[in-house]
């Protein structure tokens, strides 16, 4: 066996190992970001829910003077925030744990390979 071929095999093995490590590291980082996103979602929405009545009390006394439409607006914003942000969180979870991330990884690999091939020409 040629010495260059042995070196090439060793380099390819190192590259594959590094590539697997980088992919695993990226996956763990994306899962960590999802967990942080979930934690922030829970904290903010719990605070909004419990302070909703305090917002009503403060705002109604100074500005709205008990206008029922204004009270509905406050409730709609509190619940609307939870609903919209919850949908975004679900999409984030699907991207991190679902098939979409698998498709995106395959797309990334194809694009990287395309650019690697274009540099060798």
C-alpha cells in the first residue's frame, strides 16, 4: 500500500470523525436553544397570566374607566400572545426534533458538497 494512500485514509477518517462531532454538537446546541425558548415561553406567559388582573386594575383606573371593550382587549392580548408564541414554539420543536430538520440537514449537505465540488474545478 502506498504511503500517500494510508495518509489519505487517515485524513478521511479524521474528517469523518470531526464531521460527526460537528453535526452532533450542532444538534445538541439546537436542542439547548429549544429548551431555552420553552423556558422563556413558560416564564413570560405565567407572569402575563398572573399579572393580567393587575394590568386591568392599573389601566382601568387611570385610562379606560371600566370600558368592557378595553378589558376584552387586555385579555385578548394576554391569550393571543400565548397562542401565537405557542404556535411558534411548536414549529421550533418540529424543526429541532422532527423530519424538517432531517430534510434541512440533507439539503445543507447537498449544498456543501456542491460548493466543495465547484472549488475543485
